[in-house]
């Protein structure tokens, strides 16, 4: 990912959950908030309910890849947390990708004319 760094600190996740905007569908929940910088930060949360480590890691890789492929469409300067729901673990890559892009569009995170 060229313009995005990892979001890893717990207090940043909590701040996004409490003060950020969110959009939810059956597969994913996306929380976002402007971070005041020029680079975006991406955090992923995949719970134990989704399955064992192999399934959780596969879901994490799919979400990260969907973001990486479309990274240039996202506006810079945002903190994003993507929470995978149980259905994301049983979904194909294209479904996860479509879900991420539609939620980002709902939140106004995509550049104009690229939805």
C-alpha cells in the first residue's frame, strides 16, 4: 500500500468507534474519521466468531487486498477501521471488494466520479 500505513494502537481504534462515522452491511462495518495528516491509516478487526486462525487470516488478506487495489480511489488523510462480520468469512473476494467500495462510497471516502 503506497499511501496508507497500518493502524495498530488500541486507543485509536476506540476513538474511531466512539467518534467516527460508520457504515455497515452484512459483511463489513467501516468506521472512518479525518486524521489531519496527508496519509491514511488502515486498521482491520476480525473476530474469533469468524473461525479459526486460517479463516481469519484469509479474510484479513482479502480485505487488505481489496483496499490495496483501490487505494488510489480513496481520499487521503483518513483513519479507517474495517470490521469483518461472520458473513465476510464465507464470502468470495469480489463480494468483500464490492462491500468495501459501497461502504466507502456511503461514507464519502471515494474521490468524486469514481464510485
